[in-house]
């Protein structure tokens, strides 16, 4: 079985509040990548995990600023927290699907 990549465009459309959805190469942070250039699954997963972590840190900073009274618009804090929540939910969903796929491979008979 070969895994060429993951199309996360539908999930990312839900994360976007406005504007156009980025291309998959932009989402992965691949600059100037050709179609022949492949990104491994582990790199993709690592980048998405790093992105989820950075969104969580941004949400923490936004909440600290809101509590300190430094934020003029509380909407930005709520948006940062929701982005972090959605990103974490997506990562947990991916983790659960990977666990299910692994368990199914383990149960597959070899004969």
C-alpha cells in the first residue's frame, strides 16, 4: 500500500473565515515546489502538528493579553481560541484514524 499524500482541503476550508483557500503546497509550507517534488507523510504530519501547537500558543498569548486588559477587541481572542480548538480536534481525529488503521493492519491475516 502506498500513501501519496493527504488532501486536507475540505477541513481547511472550514478553518478559513474568508478569502480563498490556500493551495496544498502553501499549506505545507513548501516554497517553489514542483509537482514532481513529494512531501513524505511524516513531514506532512509533523508540519500539521507544529501548526496546531503554534495556534495553541497564539491562543494562550491572546488569552493572557485579554486578561491583562491589553486587547481592544475581544473577538480576536475568541477567534484565536477557536482556531486552536479546531486544529487540535483535527489532529486528534487524524491520530484516531491512524490508530484504527494500525489496529486493522495488525489483525490482517498473512495467509
